[in-house]
């Protein structure tokens, strides 16, 4: 298929940083969506409502009301916080981490995901509220980090 000169100019007109941001955002969004599906499944396996983890994730904005909130705007807020966290992780990988360690990208992806896991386990998940650690044990968050690893492994 032939490309016209205007198509070539459009491809060359995007700065490299925009392409990197877009790829990192795409990887993070994919990891966030997979994480949402896993959290819903994990909640069902534990006998909880599927939206319980999403409600707890909205603890920044709704405080302790998240523990008795049903399926509502609280759920949507919490789900969006989780997706935004993974989107930021993808963008950070694309902008900073990948640029520093380009030669060993696959190996450093493991290190980056481990760093994100430690950050999330000790700072991000507990910041949702006093009982957030009960809803986000390592059995729930480790597969989410594996989803992030899989998404970042396909980073161009």
C-alpha cells in the first residue's frame, strides 16, 4: 500500500515524547483494565460484592462511607483511581525508566514493576483508609502487578 506525502508528513510531525507518552498510557490503561477485572473476580472468590475493592479505593474522597456504600458513584470513583494509578505507572515507565535503561529493557521492566509493587503495597493501597489492607492483600495485588508486567513487556 502506498502512502501519500501528506501521510508521511503527519507521521513525522508527532514528537517522539508524544509517541512515548501515548504508548505508556496505552500499556497502563491495559494493565488498569485487567486489574479491575481481577479485583472484581478476587472479590467474588472471597465472597464479597464484586465492587467492594473499588469502593475502598475511593476512600480518598469518601472517607469511611466507602465501607457501607453499595454499587454507586463511589464504585466508579474507586475504579477510576485504580486505572489512573496504572496509567501513571505506564507513563512513568515510558518517560523515565525506559529512557534510563534502554539496553536491558526487559530486565528493567521486572525491576520497575517490583518498585511499583513496593510503592503500592506500602503507600498507595494503605492510603485508602484504615482497613484498606484487608481488601488489598498480596494475593489480590500481585496478579495486578503481573498484569502491569505483561502490559509493559509489550511496550515498543
